[in-house]
């Protein structure tokens, strides 16, 4: 299993792929090295294939800024549908979940391809109404 596959799987379990409801200018987020945006405030963990131990991914703090901020990085999103199971493992459909990615459309499509390679249905990437900026710069402009 590749690190990318484990990364995407761990992010799903860690709650990185969250709906964008409630996000807006001033919302604090974290950005993982591959560009995925974590909205729950904690960097996800992955299993190290050599040691079998969990290790926390490196993240950098960022803040959501307005779309017209020239210093901000584009914020893209796509929808994935995660299988739901009722008690006793009975299939219960799929739950739509938005995934945010900081960067350009190519980066978003690369993250989407990683998730789609695991058999999870996804929709194409779309640009959002916001940008994301490092916390240090955003704090200086407040």
C-alpha cells in the first residue's frame, strides 16, 4: 500500500474531508503537504509502513480569506461519496462529502484522482468563493 493511499484513507477517517458549511473569511484551517485542507483543527495521522506506528502528518496553519485577496492561494473543492453502513454492516448508501484543496485546479484533480483510485466516487473539482492564506500574513493584514 502506498503512502498516498494510506494518506487519503487516514484523512477520511480523521475527518479532513468535511463540508464547507460555516467556513468563511477568518476561519482557521490547516493545510497538509499534498494540499488537502483540514477544517477540524488537527493534522491527520497515517500509519508508517516501515514501523507500523501512527505518525502525524506535517501541516501548516492558514486562514480563509476573501476571493479578492491577491496574496491568497486558490481554494478548490470536489465532492466524494463515502459508503455508509447500517448496524451489522448492511450497506446504507453513500454520504456526499466536500474535500477542500489549496492550490490550482491541477493539484485538486491530483488529490481527487488519489481518492478515486480507491474506488470512491468523486465529482470534478470546482473553484470556491474563497482563498487561503498563511496565518502570519493574514494576521498582519487584520
